[in-house]
C-alpha cells in the first residue's frame, strides 16, 4: 500500500474513445459484475431473506464477498474460460466503514486486495464499483453504513413501520417483485440522498456533530473509497473506479412535494408530504398500486400505530426546515411545496461530487480511469469542461425493463428504457434495442466529449416464469434474451459487464438480495457435470466469439448464433506489432472451426485465434465458422 499517488501503468488505458493495451491494440472489454451478494455482509448472514442480525450494523464483515479466497482461482479460471476477462468488482461503503466514521475494516481491505491479485493471475482486469441501491440495506437496498442514518436521527427499527422504506428483511415472503426501487421516492432513501448531495442548500438545519450533513456524508464516502484506492492502486490490473452505482437524486427537483414523485409505484405509495407526516408519528391514508398500474386499486393506512421514526432529540429534517408544519393533533400543512423544484441535480450537485471524487481517487491512484453513470434510466451528467476530470468512461446501465419487471421474456415485446414507449414485433424490438445501445454511445460523445462506453450492467433474470427452468433444465428463453442483448452490443461495438456472477447463488434464494436472480452461475445448475462449465446458466447465450484485442480500429462485428459464424471487420494499423486476438470458445465449436481472413496470417493458441497483420493497413475481414 502507498501513501502517495501510485503511478503504476494500468493494463488497460484510455485513448480517445478506445480502451487500449500496452501494445496499442483496441480492446473489447467483456466480463461480469462480481457479485450480486457483495451487497450484503457474510457475517452475520446478510442475505435479505435472513432477518437475524439485521439491525446489528456495526459488527459486520464483508470478507468473502464476492467469494472466499480459497475459491478465487476456481471462479476466475471459469470466467477466463468463458472469455469474461473484465470484472466490475463490487464493494460498498458499508463494507469499508461499517463501524463508524474513519473506522476502516482493514481485514476486509486486505481481503479485497488479495482478490484483485488473484484475478491478475488469470489475466483478468477489474474496476472497482462502490455499489449502492436506494442508499442502504435498511432503506431497502445496500451501500451506506447504518451509522449514516443513525447520525441524522433515524431509528433503523422504525423505517418499515412508518412506511419510510420497504425491505425484504421486514416484509418477509413473498417479497413483492421489483418493489425495492420504489424506495427511491420513500422518505428513508429520498431524505438521505437529498442530504448527501444537496443538504447544504435544501436541509441546512440538519447537522452531524455540528457540521452540515452533506459535508460529513460526502467526505466520509469519498474518504472510504479513497482508502480502497490506496489499497489496490499499485496493482496494474486495476483500471479504475466507478463514482457511485446508480446515484439517487432523492427529492431534488421534485416539482411539488404534495404530489407523487417518480413513475414506479408498487404497494402503498405515499407522496413526499405523506411520507414526512407518517415518519413523524401520524397515521396517513395512502393509495395502494399494482405493478405497472397508473391508478391505485385501494387505500391503506400507513403507520397505523403512530410509530415515530426520529430518535429522541431529533425531528424530521423537512419539518425543521419549515417545509411543512403540524396543525393541531390531526392536521398538517405543506408550507413550501416547491422547496426542491428547479434545483438541477446534475449541474449543481452530481457534477461537483464527481469532480471532488475523481480528484481524491487520483491523489492516491494517479492513472486511474473514472467510470461515471447517471441516475437510473437516464443519461450521464455532462462532463467536458476544463474543471472536469479526463480519462473518464461512460458506464451507464441497460436493462430490458419489461422482462425485469414481469420476469417473462417475449422477443416481440419491449419498452424503451428512456422514453418508456411500448415496442411490439420481433424486428421492431431488435431495432429498438440496437438503437438504445447506440444512444449510449451518442451520449458518450455529446455529453462526455467523446469517451469510451462500457455498459456497466446488463442481464436477464434466470427465474423467468416462476423459475420453470430450474425444474426443466431448459434455459432457452434466457439464452435467447442474452443473444438478443449481446447482438445489439456487438452492433455498436460496445464493451460490457454482465449483471452478474454470484458465487453463492441458489435456485431458492437467487443472488441473495431482494429476490433477484440474475447470476450466470449457480452451483445448483450442474448441467456440465463436474467440468469447468459446471454451474453455467444459458452458457451459449453469453459465451461467444469476439475480438479481445485488435491491431487497429474495429468497424463491424456480428455473430450468427444459429449458424455459429463470426464476421469481423477492422482497419489494420501497420505500426501495431502485436496480433489481433479473437476469443473462440470450444462450447460454440465442439467439432472445431475454420478461419478465413482477407489479410495477414493466423494461428490458434488455446481458445484464441492470433492474426498477424504487422506492416499492413486498410480493411481486414475475419470469418470464423464451424467445421
């Protein structure tokens, strides 16, 4: 570990819009998020269906996430075999600093370094993802330590009772499908994100140990992630660091705090004002919504027992700020409905945070790339001014939202992830998905000044249709979905990391978090016996040929999954001496393959075709087909 900025040259560098290696070759980065259960501790068992120890938030350990050290070789060898050699390695603020501000878990940091070192021995590069979803485990997701809520007066045990959060741990089974994102607009997560990004402007009366909550929370988060960077900065397979997974904007920019915020409503759905009132100990009648419904189908009383969320000596930050007031025993009045309106979350809050974060990370890891993303389902912030960091990567996410919400895949039915327009017909869906990927590339150009794009999350639920594949062994629907998604990625020459690879996934409890089950691996799937592919799910959907490294500039890529034919077009660079490397997995070509190329000479080395075009320039075509 180093006290000053490490200047180790990373294995992967950024040159313009490209990822390149030390030979000057253009890299196509493909890999996974490791892993889904890294959101929760190993001790106590933090998987969200487990309730024991949920509120013991200081005495926890994340050592063993994403997998135990004695399993690292097994998992990384498997990923390398599948051609997935770039890992978005999850950590959380809680994993690093669960015991209080400035108290870092050095056992965990040492473990994390050992995982990265193991990855290197298998030719795997990583970038570190400070993961969070809807702020924390106690607000229905993961990320921030429990003390962050405690410090502003929140009683963790009252979040569910007051409707300030909905969590798997407090709801039990069955946990409503995809209800967890609704926490973005519930009081717990919404208040914490508002404090984190805009507390000085919107809630300045809320302080922590006498200082503004925004200053304390941001400084603690950035300092913790800087400690992570300091731990691994000298390892050349660490490419960089994400700023924050799917940052939430809280109630910043909400036009009217008396009206519903956000589009997604499932179950009891209070407005911001109703959330504030309920958290202050008053029963509130709210609408109850079904998945994808525009109108409530019923009403219910939130916080019927009058539980107070705020600990003794604290009050609602919104009440303290004069946003609303109590009128007698039963009445309330919204005094400042537009308190959060027109605040420009990206420009005034997210961009300054990214700048500050990047500066601190690079104070200990000078050559680090900075991976950025916007709020869920939106473009990234604009970062191309003189004060903005260079060497950034657009790491936005893409999901087939309809499949994710319904857990059913229909190749002829989809929804645009930004416009929310319904798309019907297989050809139309195919064109739409490719256009949505192209939009990510355009945003990298228009908003970020022309930087590389890596889709940081993309995947499919493996428990489609009530988990029928677990009984039948037929993952054809998931295979078809992954093929469609990766076809669109290939059409746009995009790098990506699949969500996800969870080493302890089970058919019963999925990834161990909020009922999600998107892992491409599970020991419960033994379709390949005890061999290296044992545990794979929909292997033919994601394990496919592609150019890992190109001695030139990629122009077009297509893989016909039915015919198992790869067609690749690139412009050769005469001054690059290293060969173009094309990954060709045996699972796609069990009887071997033939290669045809318009230029150069080729040979096979393991699962790779090495094409030498040294001294040549101009377009080169490569075709790989089964014998």
